[in-house]
């Protein structure tokens, strides 16, 4: 399993998500802003099985287009100056910037009240390294479960950062939680999130006949962990 992080233009984000849904690939969208033109864009988190990476990249190539825009090379100023204004400059924007990260563990949590004994489904776990003291957990949960999950994590002494995000099918609001945790406490964090999330028995719109998972979780190794 790989976690693919794709930064795309706003104009392409909806088309990309629709194409991913048609491929039965889930994505989570974060509305972001580019640093050069300060234009709105979107960052998509996509979990991709090893054998489907080229299929997902093909979807990105088909939907994310480059565009030519004109920009003023000088920033606006409040006070008049004697500097002559330069002509607008043409720049090429668009396409997609993509990063892929190996996922140590990938899980779908069912939430409290699940009638099955298996509270979560997990892909085969990657072997841990001996020098693997810290992990980054990325947990995508429903909006209504985010508050209880954060509260329970804080009470257990874990630090957590919340990002308001959106799902890829109905584009309903959800939350993405970032949690840094020692490798030996990963299961404890998973148990906390599992208990804080509600069980949802309704079928998933993207994959009919499968339950609506309460949380989707990626666990990745952190090469460095610092507090500055």
C-alpha cells in the first residue's frame, strides 16, 4: 500500500475525484493554496494498492491539465513609488505535483457497536525496523466522530492535529487527524479511535455492499521526529 499525496488545481479537482470514484478509488480532499500565485488548489490523499499505482497516475494525467495565465511580476503596493510597472508575465500552471509514501499499516475501523468480532480490517503489516521509534498516524474520520476522538486521544496523553477535509464521493465534510506516536503505542491509539467512532451499517456509496467504515487509517514510519 502507498499513500499518494497529489496537489492539483481547483479547476481539475472535481473531475479527478469523479474519475477516481469511477475506478472505485477513495480519496480525501484538503483545500489548500499555492505559494507562488497564492491561488486556490486542492491536495488529495489517496490510498493506492501496489498494483494500481499506474492506473491512478493515468487518471491524474487525464484530468490535470496545464494552463497559461498572466500575472503581475511586482506585488501591489499601498504607497505610490517611482518604480515603473512591468508588463504582466505569462506563466504555466496546473498539472499535478505528486508524492508517494510507503504505508506501514493500512486499516479500516468499524467503530463502536460493530456486530462483528473483527473491529477493523487491515492489510498485511510491513515489518518494523529496529530504529522505528516514532510513527505518524493519519486517521480520516467522520465529522461527528472527530471531537470525541480528539478528546479521548488528549485524555490519553497523545497530541493530535485536526485538518478539516472532504470525502471523494459526496464530498461531505470529514476530518483528518495527524498523530505522532511511539511504535509501541500504535495499537493503543487505534483502540481509542475505534471506541470514539460510531458504527455505521449503511452500505458505502463507492463500493456497494461493503459497510461504511468509521475511520480509514494510514500508519507510516517517521524517519525523524523533532520538537523545535
